[in-house]
């Protein structure tokens, strides 16, 4: 089974139309040996400075914490304006993670847009979801046409 992860729902729908005969199951489609799901923009963001330095006593930024150059940058699921986990983003990432780790999936295709952002959006999903080794491929679509 081949899992295709599109950058956004509209691209996923176009891929589904080109494959044909797929059934929708929640936030993915399945049929003809393929599963198609999607991100919706950036599901991940860089961790906040507090995640590296720990909370400050005042809860405010301090000059002693900057510049901050972590040894390794870390990512987290994107949060809403109140710095709470975004339930829609978590739900979609959980779907992507479950699909990536299905035993019948042997190949994962990154169908992000053909730019740096399209690459990183899907790459972060796969890097944070995949628990075993699978073949990874890149679908390069320089232009999305209806």
C-alpha cells in the first residue's frame, strides 16, 4: 500500500480524482492500493524559547535568555493564540501518524508543494510520526492544475 501525504486538502482531492475509485474514511481516502491524506499548512512550529531555557520567574522575556542558539532545534505541534494545543492539528497529525505506521503501508510519498515549505511541512510530519523504516518518495508537482 502506498501512502500519499499532500500539503493541503485541495491537492489531496486532485490526487484522489487522478487515482479514481477511492472511499473517504475520516480525513483520508483509500482504494486501488493507495491511501491519500493531507496536512493543512504547517502542523509543526519551532519550540518556544521557554522550551529550551525553562520558564522564567516573571514569565516574560529577559535579555539574559537571548540570543538563544539551541544545540538542536526542536519542533512541536502548532499551538493556537492562547498557546494551547490546537485540537484540529493534533487530530490530523494523529491520523497521519496512524497511517504512516500501518503494517500494510510500505511506501510513503511526500506530495507537498514543490518548494522548501512544501518539503518541510510533510517531512516534519513523517519524521515525527514514523516508528519504523519505510520507503520514502517525493512527488514533484511544479504546478497544480485543476
